């Protein structure tokens, strides 16, 4: 029962991940900003990983399964590192804005 529920969730997540990637990729001008490019890359990476997992679930393992799994999961550190770089670049500005906001806030 639990295994079936988990399998259903993998399929649901795969459908949603692919739908998000397709709608964003085809419907938005993601290429116009670094944030947009990252978002599409991140969504596509999640979709590919879940698609591979769903394929394994539906078809079973093949002799080359470990290589495919390694190749798809190798994408994740790349997009997560990219996300961390975006966050770290934005952090100084966020901290400056917080300090400025606190400095202009009336004190009780």
C-alpha cells in the first residue's frame, strides 16, 4: 500500500514537474534574465530526475541504469551551486536594505 502510494506520487510529481517546465519554457521569456535561465534549468533538472525515476518505476532497471542515474543526478549540484551563487550575490544588497529599513524605522 505504501509502495503504491509512493509510486503514484512519483508519477504525479513527474507530470507536474514536466508541466511546469513546459509552460514556463514555452510561455515566458526566461532567457532574458539570469534568474529566468536558472529557474528553467532548475525546473528541467528536477523534471529529468523525476522522469528517470518514473521510467525505472514503470519499466524496471536496465544494465545502464546506474550510468543514467549518475548523469541525471550530476545536473543537480550544478543548478544548486548556481542557485547558491545567485543567493550569495543578492545577500549583501538584502542586508543593506534591512539596515536602511531599521535606520528609518521610528523607535518606540
